[in-house]
C-alpha cells in the first residue's frame, strides 16, 4: 500500500510540472520557419519582412547565405555556392554583407580536427564581402590574413562592426561600409566577438573572454595559434557592453558560464543572449535576458536542447532564434519565430 501511495505521489508531481509553454511566458505563438537543413544566425532586414541566414541544404558543400521571405516562406540562396559562408547581415538599403572563404578557393576549408576535443574553427580565409542583390555587384572589403567575420551593421547603415584575428588577439573592429576608416576597439587582449549595435547606435554589446592568469593566457595563445575557439576547463565567456570605440566597457553578466550571441531589446535597456547557465545536458543552451546595468537576469527559454542567436524584429513584436526543437535528425537546427510578450 505504501508503495502504491508513493507511486501516486510521484505521478502527481509529474503531472504538476509546468509545461514548456507555461515556462516560456514571454513567447506567444511560435512558428518554425525552416526544415530540411542545418540553419543558423538568422537576422532581420531593416523593414522586418525578410531574414538572412546561413545554412547547409541539399546540394551545399558547406554553409551558404540564404534569404527567407517571412510572409511566403520562400528560401533563396544568394551566395554562389563556393567556399564556406558565415555571418550575413542586411544593410538598410537591401545590400548584404557576409563573410566567405571563396577568395581562397571554390572548395570549403576542411573541418576542424576534434580528435583532442571540441573546437570551433575560426578560418583565416574568411573575408568580408558586400553584395547588392539588385545589381549583382559585389565588393571584397577585407584582405587580412585573419578571421574577418561576425559582421553586423549600425542602425544608420554607415558602419560595420566585426571580429577579426589581427594584432595578436581576437578583437572587434569597425569600418565604413566601403571598407575604409578601420578602427579597433580599445579593449584588453582576449577573445572578443559577436558585436551588435544598440538601436540608437550609441553602444555595442558582445561576448568576451579576458585571461585572468598565466594559465588562461596560455590557453588564449593556443587558440590564436590554432585559429580556433577551444573551450578549456573553467573557461567563461561573459557579455559586455561598451561605446563603439571601446570606452565605458563593463560586464553585464557574471555567470561563470559560456554566454554568446547577445543583441539588444528595441528600447536599448536590456540584452537578450545565449547561455549554458541552466543547461541540464552537454551542448544545452537557452535564451536569457539581462539589463544593460547587469541587473534582473532572467531565463527566457526552457527547451532541453539548443536555443540560440536571438534577435528582435525592428518593431520589437517578435523574436527570431535558432533551435533544435522538433529536430528529426542529429545536429538539425532550424529558424523559429516567436511572438514576444513583455
């Protein structure tokens, strides 16, 4: 009898567990926008009608750049199929900035060697290109022997901000959209990237790892030498904000975990980002939000898998993110659109 009662209590406890829908109180209706491929980093056009993303779909040898029309669901490849592409973004006038290895050859670079553990390759062949889909004209904006990628655009469309392996570190740089007036953010030597402008253009938000001792400095040197992100035991990546020149820099998270892919709420007072702070499985990540003052940290998504790369629509009414929800095969990632409830 006691055993039966105990089973009943356990079942009752399970029944009372909140559902994913109940936990994700900021999400209204959620739509899955893609299938049949591995999709990542979907970013809005300035008019809110399209998304630009990278994906590996049937016939692709490596990531290519695609544009998704939200109303029709039509997905169109805009890169030429050569090399490996990453980190695409719209300008206000409809032109596209993205990074590709194609200048070094039509074949994509080899995948990273993970025989000694996980690593994410930061290919030296990545260069930044500016493409006009209306005219077909394309310009190469960078020619450095480094990783030039993770590019986003200022609200007025006049400047690009990106990550590069130059000057013996992984740093953030800005430049005009024609590739001129290159400026390096004033910041300590470290691993820093994934920058986004605030809606008013007065701030940047980004991820950073700054070594705190000799052992961590050696790990940074190893990453620079191998041109890869190589997480090590105890490594933490936090979210920072600063002015576009690097001044007034401050951390807004202190989770002692891996945090990345931050972007601003439309009011510029909060940041949404990806973190493994609450992960219950290896490779698990969720969406979190925090004030630009570092206060009111809040978990936004609760899927027991991967949710990442969150970005708000220009009107702030929807958030798009990448997730393995509903995945039908290992490593499948798709684009999801969620109605945002304040």
